[in-house]
């Protein structure tokens, strides 16, 4: 077994979900789908990976990282959700790079990548998306208006043969990747786009320094 391949390291630590995004801003819909996935997959905790910048999204209208982290921490209060801006420290730009770096940094943890069906619909556009699927299991959570596109997507055509029941995630004999888990629940209509439209300056309420929930290092407030 090659230690150069982090996906093949034997792991027995906490089962941790990873939900990445701009969180611009985080809202109750993010929290709700996270808690649902945590319970359905029996995860120990979920990390919200607040991205410094999404290669598939324009930077226009993107709030400062510190404000997005602080807003996400408010939404995560009292839950097994840890908010982190670790991608800035890792210096990674693409999801596949971030996941490889996390697997190396936390060699005992078992990770599951969480994403909405809107992301599955365009997953084939992500850098080395098949490589992501080979690194860790993927759980897709239903999102209103995107299910049809997700089911018809090139990524689903490839991943569909690796579909598993959520109960299989806890079975050591069935942890091979790729593995796809489709999770359905009462959809939540909230969106960050609508929140920004109603309150374009929401981030000004979060212009404070905070501490990273995973690395415990300070996330300094951006200059005014």
C-alpha cells in the first residue's frame, strides 16, 4: 500500500462530512441540510469549508472571507458543525486539491463529501471530478429544482453504478470508492442569492475577527 495515495490509507477515526461552498452567506437552509445528512449518515461532525474563492463563480458580490466565516459560525452554533477557512491555509484552489490535502493532514479521519443536487448537475465541470469520487464517498442532498438536471447529468451517468444505501457507509467491508449516496428530505427553498438580494450589505454585520473551527487559528477581519 503506497503512502503517497491518501485515499488508500487505512482509517479508523471520526466519520466527518465535508460541505464546501462560498457561504455567501450561510443560512438556515445550509444548517438544515447539514443536520439531516449528519443524522442520516450517522456522521460524528460536519466541516463547512468556506472557500476563499470558487473557480466556477464570479468574484463580484462576494463578501470578505472573514464575514462569511463569522456568519457561518453563527448559523452553526449549538451543532456538530465546525466552520473552517482551511483552504486559505492549504493554498488550494480546486476541490480535488483540497480533499487530497485534508486526507494527508488528517490521516485517521474518514471523510464524506456532501453536496446539493445542483452541484451534481454540473459536477462534470469540476477539475478531476472522477478523482474526487475516487478519494472519498459522495453524498448528494436533494435541492428544489435541480433533481432532474442532476439525474440526467454526465456525472450521474458515471456515478450511478456506484450508488449505495446510506447504511453501507458504516460497514468497513463496503467502504470502497467511488460510492454515491442519494439523500432525500423535505426541500428547503432558502438561497444565499435571495438573501443577498434582500440585504446586499449583510456582511457588514460580521466585520469581526474570528477563530477557525478546525485549525483554531485566527481568521482576521478584512480591512474596511
